[in-house]
C-alpha cells in the first residue's frame, strides 16, 4: 500500500485541507460526512463508518458513499448489534487495527463480518478533553494502513475529536448526555410527577371591607349642600351625615302655605253665604276638598324638608371617597352616597377575574397579602361567591367573592388593598400546569 501514498508535500497539503473542512463544519452530520468520505484519496478504504456513542450503544451517523443510510437494512441491523462488541476490543484511546482472524468474534458477529466486511477494520476512537469517548470511526481495509502514515494522521484525529466535542457541547446537560434508557426513566419520572396531587390556586385583587355595612342613600331628589362627616370618621347612631339643599323645598312650602290660607278663606266665606244663598251651599264640598288637597301638599313638602338632614342609622365608620365629589352634586332618590360600616367585623372583598377562575366552595381558605403590610398576611375562608361575573371598576370581568378575616388583626383596616391567594380543590399537577393553555386553545380553536 506504500506505492499509493502521496508525496510528503502533497500529503501535508491534503491533511491540512481535511482539518480545514472539519473546522468549517457547522453540524455533527456535516462533520461525520467529511470524516467518512474525505480521507478516501489517502487510504483507499472499501467503506468508512462514523458511529456516535450513546451510553453503551452506538448510533450510525454516516456511511461513506451514502447520503442517508436505510436504518432497516440487514447490514445496519447487524452493525448496531455488533458495534458494541467491537468497541470492547479496543485496548485504549489510540487507533487500533482489528483483524477478523485474530479477534475470533462470536458467531453473530463473525457471520456478518464475513459477508459484508473485508479482513480487517481500522478503528479510531475519538475522545473529548475529559476522556469520555464521543464515537468511533471505522475504515474497512484489506490490510493494515502503512506505518509511516499513522503519525501524520494523528493531528487529523485530534481535530476531528475537537470539532465533535465543540459541536455537541451545547446538547449536553451539565456534562451529561442521557442514553435512551435514561431518557425513558426521566420521562417516566416526569409522568409520575404530573400525577402528583396539588392544590389549585389563583391570585386576585382584594380589599378590606366590613361584613356589617349599611348603605346610606339619598331619601329624596335634590342637591347635596353639605357633607358633615369626613371619610373614615367614626359616627354614632343619629350623627348628621349630609344635608340636602332646602331652597326649592322651602319656597315650595311657603307657596303652599299661602295657598292653604287662601283655600281656607274661600271655604269660610262660602260657609257664611250658605245661610242666605242655597247655591253657595253646593260649593262647600268642592271648596273643602280643594283646601284639604292644598293642606296635604303642604304637609308632604314639610315632610320632605325634615328628610333633608340624613343621619347615621347605626354606629360605625363613614366610608366614602371625597367630600368635594358630593358637594353640589344632584342626586335622585335611592342613590348611594356613603356606607356606615362596622370596623370590628372586617372581611375580604375579592375580584376574581374570569380568566383565573377556579372551582371554589364556601369554606375554601384564602390568604390576603396587603400592600401596606406584605409581611403580615391575613387568613380567612370564603363566605359567599357571586353567581354571575360582572365588569369591575378596572374594566375586568370578574366574580365577586366575600371572605372572612380570622382573628382580630389591628392592621385589617377598612379600605386597604392587596392580593388574595385562593386555594381550590386538589388536582393533578399536569392539569394544574395545562389548565390555562388548554382553556386558551379551546377558546381559539372552538374544539
């Protein structure tokens, strides 16, 4: 085989070009194709095989002369079975000549070797810097390669190993490349983890309110003249809260008072004329009804004047935003102006968005993290849930929930806001992780 060697200068140029091709490879498949085909002008091998080590087994990456090998061919089936035995015959990390006559392979390997392979195989193991074997390069030859060529090719093997390690470094997980068996165990463990029962949770904005609060609304149509309490001011039963403007009602009462006096005078005059004039007697009933009507209207206006002063129906705290928002504002009968709440009975009012909705029943635990006291969470349970979702002040369609506050914490003041964590039923971890993606997919696809 020495007569087929190239002259030394040309040989060095060829080896340099082979190393350049290996360094230019952008993927392991490209590198394997170069390894299996580009050395043919120097070795004149019958066939070259590139095998990647996957644990104890080997994966065929490339066969010389073939773009893509057929994995179900008898030859490749035999190769996958015999490559593990072949790797055990290597004495170390250096290239080694393996001859069929001297190795005496087992029958299942020997039969395929005699049918598909020549007398010998030159095996080059490739290792990374840590000493882990990356794969094997097999050159099928009729006789061992010439001794003068081996030192010249040593640099090429090292370049191949360096490029292989560099191209596969990103695929390793902390230096570990799992085998198929390890991947199967990992998938099984992950599948079991997805069946672990966990509790459903959801986050929603919440506010501290009173469980015992009474709405104070406008008793009549009018304009608010004064607000007589400050926001969050403690009040007693009967404390004046706000006053409606009385100008219109007082003018109306004054006019009706004069109309009542006129009607009474007309009735008295008709009564006196009835003694002499029978026609005036018939007018008494009409005049009396008219006088009673004016008197009823005047009494109604007087009653409305008494209702212009709105007082607290019970002891508590006046809850509203800003007095300037109400002074001079027209209101109608029944319009809510403020609340009188009992601060000793705090509760959580939670706005749970529809997108985050989970199955919640009365008695489900709740933890509230107040913005003002993030390190002192409040504990409680669900008391009631709304049947229908409504749009909140922020424009989010949400369910309104009411939860209790356990104990009597001092920092559970009315009006404080925070984030509530709701705990639902126990479900599998896989359902917990995939619930929202599945809901979004069904909303988009309609399936």
